[in-house]
């Protein structure tokens, strides 16, 4: 697999994902989780559902 483009790299950082989780928490008043996916094109994801495997959780925005 080729390296990520500079734009894709910026969009897939933990910091960007955490910012999205913070914004969602502020707007919805629902706890958000930043989780590790293990996928190179989307290494982090935001979800309102707590994952079954706590090892996936990188941040909990409450």
C-alpha cells in the first residue's frame, strides 16, 4: 500500500478525531469515544457506543 497523501494524513490524526468527538459531545450531550480501528486509511474513529473491547478506547469525551 502506498503512503497516505498529506491531506489524508492530516485528516486521520488522533487530534482531528478528538476535536470531532469534542464537538459532537458539545452538540449532542452524549458521551463520545475515540477508538483505534487498526485500519491504515482510518486509524481512529468516533463513536457514541462504548466498544466491547476497552483496549480500543483511546479517549472518552464525557
